[in-house]
C-alpha cells in the first residue's frame, strides 16, 4: 500500500529546480511544503496549496534541503593516522606515502572489521545529512584486498569506485609497470563486477599521466566510467586527462593552470572540490571562485579518509568553502547537493522535484545560509532517505 506524507510550515525550501521556485539555481520557495509518496517527491510548492495526505510533519518554520550527495570518500579502511596528523600539525608536509600505513592496517583487518568501520562512518555521515555517498577501494592494492573492499562497499551503496591505482603497491616498488599491468588485468577482472567507476591518483609519488590514461582506458573498456584524483598536490596532467576521457569528475583541482580551467569549462567533467583535505593538510585552498566564474560545474565533497581528510561532515565542508574558497552560501549548498549528483551523473537525487528520490534534510535554522553562518553547529535535525525518516 502506498503512503504519503506532507512536510508543511517550511520557512525556506531548497529545490535546486529553478523552474519551481524563485528562478535562482537553488529554486527557493518560502513558506513551503513538500509531499512525499513512497520513496519519491510527489509535490513541492507553497504551504497553503499543499494537497491533503495521510501523514503530516510540521517543520516549525525551519529549512528543508535535498540530502547531501558526498561524491568522493574513501571509507573502506582500518586503523587511523593520528601520529601522521600530529606530525603535520607540527610542520611536516603531506605526501602520498602515508597511504601505505593504511594499506598495511587494511590488509590485516577482517572483513567484519572493515564493514563495522564502514557502517560506523556511514551512520556518522547520515546524521549530518548525507543521503548518498560514493566510496572507493584503494587501501588493499592486491587482487583479493581490492575486490573485498568493493564487495563490502557494494552492500551499502551503488556508487562504488575501483581505485586499485591509489599508489603503486609496496609489493611492486621496483616495478611500477608490472603493477599497472595487474591493475588493468587480473585486478580489474576481479573488481569490475562490483564497481560503477574507476579512479586513479594522478600525482607525483603515485601515477603519471600516461599510466593514468592506460588504467582509465582499460576500466572504460570494462564498462567503468572514469573519475580522477587530479592536481591535488601539484600542477600536472590530471585535469586535462579527465577532460580528454570525458571523466565524470576531476577531484581536488587545487593547482590549476588557465588551460586546465578552460578545459573544464568546455567539458561536462565536474570539478569536485574537497576542502577537508586542504584543511587537514594545511594546504592552499582550491580557487572555487575562479572555476565558477569560468562556468565550470563544481561539486563539494568530504574526501573522508584517515590520511588527508578525516571528516564525514558535508556541513563542515560547506562552511570551509564559503569562508575560504570564496563561494557564496547558495553556491556551496548547490555544490554539496546538485553538484554532487552531477559528479555522479545522477538526476534522481540532489533535487526536490516531482519524481526524484525523497532524500531530504531538515535544518534547525530558518535557511540553508546558516550552514555556513553557524559553522560547527549540528544543525541537521531530521533526515529522510527514499521517503523514510532515518535520523532526527
Ligand atoms: O583523496 N589523494 C589521494 N587519496 C586521498 C588520500 C588518501 C590518504 O592519505 O590515505 C585523498 O586525499
Ligand atoms: Fe580522495
């Protein structure tokens, strides 16, 4: 039997559908209501015009937004890197080498421990409003360990990414070409059935442009769509390669030339910015303003991982993006919802418009602006996923 719920008395509703609201990208409706039917949005509009339904929820003059879409996270891992973080906060700089510490801990962990960790961080993210998340392998780096990470991840999300090319496995230290052959051969065979995406860390100390092209092209031939860790620690070929391969997303984008920005602006590749990483590595911020002014589609995500960005909080990333990356609150909220959906090439999430999934959150504040205005305050006070209230 189908069930319907109306949420009324919403001070500000963010629909991300300009045609529904005030013609801005956020499609704002004041004094609004939302009708949920089963797992989907059935209606949005002014409260006074809301149709009658079985159940009624009074939002009490608070704001309702689409659930956050965290399109970049690394949640299948064991152990932590507190010591490395401490050393960094005493002046040491971040390098890709720290990944090896997590690889050792992850290989040593049981399946149960990995799944327990994953569900712990997912619950944490959900309480903070994340209703869709992507997660990657990349801390196994053997055929068996990469495949089990993806098998575990696929039990919890459809957005699973094969990142066998996170770094060259320590077992192949003297022979990166042999590791690339494994990643594009036996490891790809074992991992492709669980994944939708393929990713490479294209960076000094990880994989160069030619290696990244070989890996992503092999993945694409197996039906996986590319996304790339690009231009995080230094200038490099990652962003241009992302555009060349029509990758869904180029992630990090911290060091960009004008040609990189132009290439993104003339493509459908989304630039996914991950300010938690710059915060936790004390690095220079990506210039969101420059990308937005050039017309690039920007997503905001957490990059949650134990090395460079151990936060599961999209609201924290929104606040950083506004304060330090020169985004407006409206832009940051769009990027953390509709932008994340674009980075995952999804049009059934990230918006509250008839037919999309009823993934939404209630803020303990009259508008979405408070996410940046009141940093660090746990404002998310209710979360619905596919029409079911799952938090708050
Ligand atoms: O996105 N850049 C590469 N991968 C992660 C860091 C992983 C780690 O340090 O464990 C990132 O920042
Ligand atoms: Fe990452």
